[in-house]
C-alpha cells in the first residue's frame, strides 16, 4: 500500500513537470506576445498607440528573449517560491492568485454543495420511482440544465435578478461591501450574490450526477440481496438507503478529484460574465492577453490540482471500497 | 432584402418607438456661439473658498490655507450651468488595469488644452505661451505658487527632469516619443527661469502646440507609465533613479519586489494609477490603485483651479470605480442607475433599454457624436502583393468606386447604429478646420447597385459563374477577404456581414474573416489583408493623429508597406508613388506650417481621399464609440453635447472638475 502511494506520488511529480512545459509552450503558441495584445486592446478601446513605444517595452519586459530561456527563468523562480510578475497587472503573480483563492474556493464549494444537495435526493428518487411522473419531470429538467450554455443561463438569471428583485448584479458583493473587512453583513451580502453562480455552475454537473446515480442505483436494486431484503420485510427506503446508495455513491467519490479544477476552469466564462473575482476570470484575461507568467502559473496550478485530486480520490476509493485490490503494478 | 435585416429593422423600429423624442438625435454642427467656452477674462476673485473637509484640515493645522495652496495665478474655470456645491462620490465602472484611458481622460492634466469647441487652444497647467516667428521655439509660462499634491512647488525643474532623466534615459524610454522630434531630430527642453519652460526644435514645428494639447503628449496621468510625460515630480522620483541613488541599492530593492529591471520598478512608481504615493497635479489623486476591485481617487487639496466665485475645484470629493470584467454586466449596472456619469464602455445597442429605464433609474441619456471621418471605414489595402490579380483590383479606382456605391448605408445606419449616425463618405466633420466642402459629403456614397454593376462590367469583370459571382482572368471566382475584429467596440462582424451581402448583389464575392484583435493587428502589419474594417476616430486631426489618413507606419491599414517604408526611412517596405506619395509629402509640408496656412493643405489631403477611396466611409458622426453618456439627474454641469474623440480626451474636455452633485 505504501509502495503504491509513493509510486503514485513520484508519477504525479513527473506529470506536473510535463504539464508546466506544455502549458508554457501552448500559451506562447499564438502569434505575437503580450505587447501585441496590449496594442490591440488599446486600439479596440479607441485609444491610439505608438508602435515605437511598444518596441521599447518589448525589450524591457524581456519578451525579446527566446522561449526556452523564458521558461527556465520561470521554473528557476518557481523553485524559489516566486511565480513571476503579471505584465498586465504589474504585480507579482502569487499575490494576484492568493487574493482570489479564498473566494474561488467559496464559489466552487457553493456550486458543489448545490450539485450534491440537488443531485443525490433527486437521483435516488428517480431510481426508486422509476418511470413515474416525478422521474420524467426531473429527467427533463436535468437535461435542460445540461443543454443550456452556462453563460446564457448566467445572463438570463442576472437580468431577472435585476428586473424582479432589483438586486445588484454581477460580482460577489454589493458596491458598499467590496473592500470592507469581513462582518455578518458582508457574509449575508455575499450569500445574496452567491445563488446565481451556484445555480449556473451547478446545473450541468447536477444533471450528470443525477443520471449516474440513477443508473447505478437501478443496477444495484435489481441485485438478489436487495430483493431478499425486501422479501424479508425491510421497507423500500430502508433497503435502498442502507446499502445500495452507498455503492452507487462510489463514482461520486472517484470524481471528487476532478471537482475543484472542473469548477474553477468550467467557471471561467461564467466568472467573466458575472464579474466574479475568481481565479478563472484571471485566467481568461491572462490567456487573451498572453500574460504568460500569470497564465502559465494558473494553468500549472489547475494541472497540479487535478493530478493531486486524482491521487487523493484513488487513495480514498481504496480506503472506502474493500473490493478494490491492487494486483501487481498500479 | 434578407430576412435577417428585415427582422433587425423591425426590432429596431419597435425599440425606436420607445426612444421617441427627437431631442436626443445628434444634430449636425451647432453654431459656434451656442457652445460654452472655458475661456475666462473676468477679474481674479479676492476671496477663496474650499471644500468643508479641507477647511477642517486647515483648522487642524494639517494643510496651509487656501490662498497658499492654489498659488497666486490659479486657472479660473467658468462652469457650464452654474456654480456647484462641494461633496459627493462619483461612481463609475472600469474594466481592469488596462483601462487606463478611463481615468486618464477624467484627470486631463495636460499642460495646455482644448476648449469645449474642440478647436481653440486654451491655457491649462501653463497660463500662457509664446511661439517664435519661425515656429521653432515654444515658451510656456507656468503659474506662480502652483504646487504638487504634496505641497511641493511645481516648477520648470519638473519639466527639465522629465526630459533629461526620463525621456533621454535609454533604459527607461528606449524609443523616443515622435512628438518630440521635428525633422528627425529631438527637440531640447530647457529652463528659462523657475516658471518658464522652453522647447526648441531644429525645424519649424507649428503643429507642436496641437499635439501638446491633445492625447499625443497629454500629461502625467496618461504617459507617466511609459516615461514620456512632459513633466514629472522630480523631488519624489529621485529616490528611484540611478542617477541620484546608489545603483546596487536600487537593484536590491527591485529584487525584493519581484520585478526584473530597475526601469520596470521605476515606471511602476511613476504611474499615479498604480502608486498612491506619487504627487500629482490632477484634480483627484489615487487612494486605491487601478489593480484593485475598486479603484478610488480623492480630491487633490492643492489643485490649482477655481470657479469665477473663488471656490477651489473640484467640487466632487471622490471618484469610485467599480470593476466589471464583462461589458454586459457593466451595461446592466448602468441601466440600473448605479453610475453617476458613465459613457465609456456603454454600448449603443443598449440604448433602447437605457431609455426605457431612465425614469426608474433617475438618469438621462446624452449622445456625443464621434468626430472621426467615419465610424466604420473599409480600408482597401493598396500595397497588397501576394496575389497579383487581387492586388490589381484592390488598386483599381473604379473597382473601389463600384464597391462604395453598392453599399446600403441607410440599412447599416438603422441596424447597427440605431439610426443615430449619418450615412456619408469618409470625410472630416463639417466643423473641422480642414473640411473641404459639403460637395464631398456624399461623393460616391449613394446607393446605386445598377451603376456599380455597369462599372464592374466595364472594367473587365463581366464574366460570371453560375451563382452570379464575377470571375477573375483565369476563370476562377474572384474572392476578396474582409477582416473584422471580434469583440471590439463596434459590431464590426455585423457590419461585415451586411457589406458582404451588399457586394454579393453586384456579383462580388467577399468572405468575412473574424479575427481576434492581436491577430488582426499582426496580419495588417504583415500586409496580408485585402479589406479590413475599423473605426477612424482621431482622423479629424490630420496632423495630430494621421494613421487613418496618411501612411506613416506599418499599421496603417490602407497601405502598410508604404507605412513601413516611411517608418524605416526607406530600409524596408515599398516606396510610394502617385497619390500615396502625395499624401506623405502634403503631410510633412503641413507639419511646418502654422494652422492658417495648413488649412489649404488639409483640404488637399481630404480631396485625395475623396478621389481615391482608399478608405471607404459608411456611417459617420454617431455616438457608437464612447458617445452614449448616462448621467444621473442630480449630476450637473455636463454639456449636452461635447466633442467625442480620443485626441481631445472627452470627457476631460468638458472639465470634469466643474461637475457637481446637486442635492
């Protein structure tokens, strides 16, 4: 067991290193660099700009050096705990990400909670009352949630929040709470803003989870031990909840590893549309302007989180499900 | 007409019925007498007044009294409506750290500036100026007693410091600003005395004043971040400059902040939007930087302007900008009435919803029409060379005329511009000094597809394929590409589709390519475009903003290779002949002439454009670019109409320091 874990950790490190190379290269692939998008941004805003000035800036930012050199500088800094400076924000990358990490996790957790709170009861109900009206209604709603693009849902919900509830739209805080220290009022204000992102981000995942849970539970419920338990007089709900549900929850555990990176990266567009101050929004801006250190660090962070998350969920599965054996090499 | 356009028109007509009143429709130029002027010849007030919070600080001994703070020669700004009241926080929106111009324009700390008519130069930081007869020497007189926001005196030394220690320093400013050059040589900035600065050039440079007043030179807020501002707080910046402190100490400080070079570190500290510590002379100074979710500025207690009654400006205490990453969120907030005065990033397409909510949101909507030659120009690449047949047609004047007269400009005006623009040719607005005459307004801009067909048949494109598209000499279908930038300020994609449709009706196949901004810029400079779409804001000032009318650099869309030739002084690119050469010659000749003599040259430049259609105009004079202004009803002293152009830096041109809250 220990050898298995150590082996997996070593592989994880190697994977993260490869991810760092790939992410850095891909970010540099589009023609031009940060300064080209800087000029273009200014031109698009209607602001004239001087190309000659930009040539000087290129030299100043070190963008005229070859890519392998820039990569090695980045890795070298990383090993010292520095992730470079964002060209667009003119601040250290670690500061930018650190500021937003807490709120990113909050939004992600809210979405995940929404997903599980909705998906688990509905999934169980759908399986137990298969082919009932309730089952069809939930299935229908689930698929609609899956089919609507999340940014569209975000825009629609935002408009209704404004039109029906006269709520302050976008962002996680009303203007009066934005840079205040934490207080009960601020927390309540955040919850008032959190419902739109939670619903939008959670809907697609909810539909997926409902279907998976339903399918697995249906399989389990046909098994002889369940039939025996019912025959022996156990009530339906007790028979289902006691054991089959636990088995059906297995896939949920194995996807835990993907949840955090999924919600962060899946929320990039939604974060931009809703103006949420999360890491996802930072990533989109960095990618569009080819702000390579910021974009590279965030992509690396997501990759690392996925790898670690997968590792953790594998270990978790081994722990909770005694049926899994490791035969020979992992 | 295609169903899409019909549907579009119906929706817009429905929207228009909501808009209703014609009072907001932009008129053509107003008579000069009705435009407010910020020139003031009245007497200097003897009593002064200040904002209550400043008076309290004076009482506590934290600030010197008002008369000392504004100096003995403050600028007097006559307000547009009435004398204002102190107080209030101006709420606005911004889209991130690259949205500098949002605040630059509000601060407009230029040395001299334009009056509200967009034509007359008036004193701003400098109280007056002199120009030598030969146009080579410009002397600016500063205000006695004027101070930086930390109380330190503002003198000619700050100009010399900016010139010698920043602009001339090759590590800070590797490429010297073009505005400082006349005839290829750098001018010299010198101090005559504490309150007199002199700029001396090798060759006559009359247009320097117009450049100095507008965006090209601007002030500390706009250009400190690249080191080319005309003045800088010497007393503060010396601590970051290797000419004044030990180089090694400096390098160590730089390493600690995680930056790479001392120049990056220095420039970060010169930028008021990033650094709240740096002294400024703008009406408001940064409290919370532009890299936060909320960008906040507060009044500058040493601001050197007053109203005619002696009240120190600005009236408004604070500016608070809220971050919005997405334009839809920003516009939704504006619709809700969350902003006190906002025009930047407000989308023309949202006007029906804005008007529908104006009573609930308690705001009014103003239109400030753009001044560029056209809101959306079709740039025909004259130096394209990859495919000789296509190059031949792009370079054929009759072909361009045919393209121009097959465009249904009225339809584009209705669908894209909501009827707020004016269909016209590519030409400066009627109140520009270089306006050649109304006969050129609609030249080659009528809608005459029959005539276009006749022209195309005549010039050799008479062979058509089964689908009705004209064929090249080799029998293949002639296909031109039209490049439109996605996610730009105007719906270029929509306009491109409409144009492609218009041109397919006369048998010219045009394929629309949507390009991301940076890619579009790169493809333009590498001479790959056939036709491109872009706005031409700034083109009304031929000499202060030439990239849309004169091929001076490789990003000029209608002749990138000519621009490359000019920019590199003949090393690369293609030497121009004919009309392109005349444009460059006229441009350089005009640079040496005073405005009175330059007007005739300007007429000739516009005549060349009218004759040749290098840039085909579609719709002009609309408020699409930053021209839709949402103002709360209690926010006063905002002009109903103001010049809308990047060069003039609206809304700064409306003197934001005299805006106030009336409650």
